[in-house]
C-alpha cells in the first residue's frame, strides 16, 4: 500500500520531510510552531514558488530552462526603468511580463523549432539576457522605486501581501490547471512521449513553446516580486535562481525526464529550500551553512528516492510478469511467443 | 563542391573562426595583435579551457557535471585554509587537488548508486561542495571579497612564470590538451567513453567497465576543476569560495561549441580547446575595443545560440536532402 502510494504521489516524501523538520523544530522551541512562522517562510519563498511553477511546466515537457535568473533580472530592470520614467505601476509590470513572455518564447522556439537541446539553448540565452540587463541599466543599480510599488509586498489583509495572495492563487490555478485541463495534460504527454503525443493529435511544438513562454512570464513575475521586496534592482538580480528553482522542483518529485510531477510537489520543494534558512537561525548557525545543508538534504532525498523508485519498479514488474515465470508455460502457446516472453522477463528481472 | 575531408570537420571551422576573430580585432585595435597581448590575455580565461577539457569526457559519456564551479572554489579555499593553518604551500596544493579528485569520485559514486540523472545529482553536489567551501571560508573568518591571501610568494609568482616563452597557465593548457587528446582518442579508456555515451546498455552488455570509466571521467573533471582553482588562486594572489561561480556556464559553452553532443557519444578534445580559445578571445577582444565585459558575455551567449542553431539547421537540411534523394531514386525505379 505504502509503496503504491509513494509511486503515485512523489510529493508525499517531501511533505513528510517538511513536517518532520517542523516537528523537530517545535520540540526545540515551542514558539516556532506558530502561524507567524509559516507566513514568514511563505513570504520569503514567493519568488521560488513562482519559479518552481514555471520549472515544473518546462520540465514536464522534458525541457529545462537555465535562463530564468536572467529573465528575472531583465524583467525587473525593465519594470524599474519604466516606473522611474513615470509610467504607472500596472503598466510597467505589464511590460515586464511581456518582456518575460518574449524571452520565454525565444527559448521555446530555439528548443522546439530549431531542435537545439534545451540546456544548450537556454545556456546561450542566459548570457544573452544577462547582457541585455547590463545594457538597459547602463551598469548601475536602479534605485528610488515608487513607494506604491514597494507596498505590494508589505503585509496586508490576513497578514499576506498583495503578491502573496497573487502567488497563492497562481499556485492553486497552476496545480489544478496542470492536472485537470487538456492543455496541462498535453504538456505531460509531450514530455512523456513526444511522438506518441503527436500521433494522438497534440500540437507538440506549440505546447512546448507555450510551456517556455509561460515559464518566461512567471520568471518575469518573480523578477517584479524581487524588485518590490528589496526596493532596488541590482544588475545581478536573479543570478543563480535557476539552480534553486530546478532543485526545488526536483526535490518535489518533478522528473527531469519529463512526464511526471505536480505543482504542489514543486511548491513544497520551494518551501523546504526556504525553510532551511529559518532552521539555521533557530539552531544559531551562521548563514553560510545554508548551501551545504540544502545540498546534503537534496542529495539524501534524491538518492533515497531513486533507490525507492528502483525497488518499486522492480517489484511492480515482477508482479506483472510473475505468471509467466513460475508455472510451466502452457502447451498451446507458440514457441515464438514463449521466446519473446522469456526475453521480456529476463529484462524485467534485471 | 569537393572539399578535402579535413576541411569538412567542425574543428577546421572553429580554427578558421578563431583566426578570423583575431584578425578582425587586430584590424580594429592593432594592440590586440602583439604577441605578448595574445599570450597573456589567455590568463584571464584559460582556467575555463582546462576544466572544459575534462568536462568533454564527462559529456561524451552522456553525463554532465554542474558541480565543477563549486569544486574550483572548494579547492582554492582548501589551499587557503591549510596555508593559514601553517601547512607548506606545495603540500596544501597537492591536498586541494586531492579534494577535487575526491569530489569527482563522489559525483560518480552518487550517480552510480542512485541511477538518477547526472544533471540532478551534480546540481545537488554543486550545492554541497559550494556550501562546504562557504563553511570552510566562514570558519576561517575570511570575508567574501577579500578571501584568504598572503600566500607564499613562490606560489603567487607561479601564474606569471614563463615556460618556453609561454605563460605557465597557457603552457599547462597546451600540454593538457595533448594529454587529453591522447587519452580520449588513443586509448581503450577513450573508446569506452564514446561507447558508454553512444549506448550505455550495449556498453554494459559488451563487458565495458562502465562504473570504473565513469569514476575516472568525473574524477578527472574534479581534478581539473581543482587545478583551475589553484591557477586562479595563484593568478589573483588570494583564495575565495566563489571563484568558480562564473566558470560553469562558459565551460559548458566551450564543450558544446567545440562540437560535443550534449546527449553524449560524440565530440573531440581539439574542438573543445579551440572553442575555449574562441570564446575567451572574443571576451578579451570585445573588452579591448571598448565593449563592457557584461555585454561581451551577452555576445558570447548569442554566439553559442547562433552556432548551435546553425549546426542544427544544417543537420535538418542534410537529412531533408538525403530523404529527397532517396525518394527520387525510389520514384525513378
């Protein structure tokens, strides 16, 4: 039963680890088990949540986007420049999201139409977009953002800021959208079996490009949230975020080979990556312990998960072919099929 | 159009591009053509080339190593910590090379044990090694920008030594290029590397020592990354934990631009070496004609995209022409 459950819900193991983590922290310090803490960690992980949604979509199509950090920076800089040039806040954010969409579509076109491998294509655009950031900003920080813009991440109703509510809605929409709509399912179909998806009538190229485009919009949103949170825009805005986004999604059970994963899982992964920070504070450790702990936990989860999955697969395959292995093969079966089956079973045992 | 087979190779295109690039920058700014300029400019980027050589092996096996940037920082910090602790600088250098090699072995073992995609595993180990470097430098009380400095002058001078008129890092790069060419193209190990990349299952059935080959490939990458970290420490006269942070993407760029398939199974060391020089000189040249270093990195990103897209397009065109020829022959019969 447990095996079947884990096979179906990869995100369950991360949820378990997070609950465990909070239980331990609760034992150390009772005040930690409060709604305030949860809200605080949630507020700190907004950017990673948004990026993880995008990464889940792209990875579902068996793609990978390492340029999201640069898209974040580009969108943040565009929004900042427009706002300081006197544009209204919604218009500036809108343009930033469009910039993100365009960047994402370029990635998608490279991968889908020009058949460049995803990591190489987005590696190139990672440098390209980051260079545009420096060109646009002229190499200096963008400061003096309007107060109204910074207020978007200040706590509002029920202790959540405007962006926090927006991200919550996005998470819900994306989770159910990917699971229960035709478009969402088609992304997983493309990632699982590209040719098969084409044969059942899915517009493979368009779906892939759309996934990258949406990922670009989400990365742009992450950039806007980043700018609003810290109140100025450095040239390095978003650097290194791509690895954190991919790590969150992988931690939450999204497969890099495409075809599996849920937004809920990726979000749990992102929440986990952020909550490591709070643990450090509680354990009175310096901030520089963050990466080594994140890396160690990531590896332990990945290797355990890989081992469990291998064992589960072997067990399921064994059950599937058991009837062909144990009783002597029925007499009326043709020799050819027997040969075929024994081939299959020997593979299944492996 | 009949071309000599050697001219059809990707390496020849790269070599031509490299010459054209140097001449073009030389035409804009003659300073660029001075031999000392051409030789000493390499010190800024040659560590990327050295790492890319070993990374080529890993990518040909169908794997990838995203942790090499962290290994660079880790080896530099190891050197710094040991030096501060009073260890002889040469012993410390050997120790940091050993740490880098161990990091590579750790990668291979983790990939082998978990059967998880190397991309994911090395992403995790990248956090781990980078985190270890941060912790070590934090414990030693080194600040982020200063790092650990005041090394033995003999070690700091190493990066400025000349061997046969070449700066030592460049000479090292050339020697390593030849060594890796021999290793990949002339030994049984090299053939195993290609076989594993072409078809891991067939390789396993053929009795290829898959695990051992992978361990050596990843260990060499760790070793070269550590060596690059030491070269940087000597060049800058200080050791910082974030040394390799910007080296990972250019290293992968050099390998891919050099003609190695990111899916594994094909590629050459010479291509990687030429591509590393091509990208490196592009950066230096652009800076010399007055383009800021950030914009020049954008241009090398653009170059990667264009070159790879063009290669992909010519491949698609070739397949299309081939199909047409076959179809026409069939129709004629």
